[in-house]
């Protein structure tokens, strides 16, 4: 059985369990149990604090885990990132009081910076040859400047609302983060095979999120133009309609090109355009 560690509670927990559900793996965690056996896949889920997951994976207590890149960077653990998962996106940033004048990184020389991420901050300061004092705070970092504990903060930012409500402005991004699947370097045998199967399912789900399935009708004289717009994974599916001179065309559109394709299709005579989300996609 494969053992995976996920966050005990919070956004990473919700996103991780949702991803597993999309992979056909259901995890029941009634009563906030510390571990739960999944259905639909030979998987045991261990619920841990974020900061504990890298060590558990590194030591081989669990085979793999889902954590934020920020947690991995802070831990310095010797584990492998297998896949970025596309949720819980945020950034580790430097922020200072809104009324303060900021003229570049040199502003931080001689300043005191409050943070819960001392290792990541220290690496950033060293890389940029800055001399600042790091004040470690476990908790509400944003209030440190208002209390006179620090001149600036280094903290996770998602929407930026927390910084704004505490009278701070974001001035530098240290690193960008999202949820990632990580694995122990000690895996072999059955555990490695199971992890490869889990990764296959995850990638099928993530690939599907990048595309939409398109169905449309078009007149025969515009068929070549439509095909040029929607080539599909290899080529589109084309079927004649009961109405002579009309065809139904099925294809796949990447989300990055979605609206450009739709506009071009309409301009070239496409009608009855349907856009359907794709649940799984296997190349």
C-alpha cells in the first residue's frame, strides 16, 4: 500500500482530497483521524502539519506527500518534486508599511524583518548581498511593524488583502509557490509502481483541466477553414449532418487559446458551438 501525507486541515487539505477524488480515490476522514485508508486505490493517507511533511517523506515514514513549494524550500529536505498540482498558489513576499518610501532592495539594509520563513529569507538576503536582521515570528507576522517589532515582513501572500488590512504594501517577491507532489528518494518495488500509477492518474486529471471539448456545426464550404482553426490533438472528428451540406465537427481547444478560437470559429461560419469540460485526458 502507498502512503501519502497531506495537510491535516486548511486549503492544501481541501485541494489535495479534491484532486484525489478526481482521480477516482475517495478518502473518508470522519472524526479527524490521523490516518485513513482510501477506496478506489491502495492508498493510506496520513494527515500531518504542513511543516512536518517534508521530514516524514525524506525519512521514508511515508512514500510521498502533497505540500506547498514554500514549505519545501523552507525545509531544505532532500526529496523529489514529481508534479506541480496547480492549486494553492501564493507567493512569499517582502512587505513594508504603506506610507514608507521604497527605492529598491537596498532599503532593507540595516532593517529588521519579521517572518515565519527564516531560511528562505536568509537565502534571499545572501543572494542579494543584503544585511538585515531576521526576527522569527510564528503566527501573525503582519502586525509586527505596527507593534514596533520590525520594519518589514516576509510572509505568504495570496490575494494581498491581509497585507492591505494591516497597512502594508508588497514590494518584492522572494518565491512563487503552489501545491506539489513530492516523493522519497528511497522508493523501490511495489511502492514505486503504485506511485507511478497514482502519478499517471493525477496527470490525466491535470491535462484535462487545460483543455475543453468543442462541438460545432458548419457549412461544407467553410469546413477547411474550420479545420485549420481547430486541428485537434491529431485531427478533428467530422460527421455529416442530416441536413445536406452541413457537418458536425468535434475537437479539443487549449484553455490558453480558447476565446481566440471561439471568435475565429464564429467569424468562419460555425454555429451551435458547444463547450464541454474534459474530466480526464490521456495522451
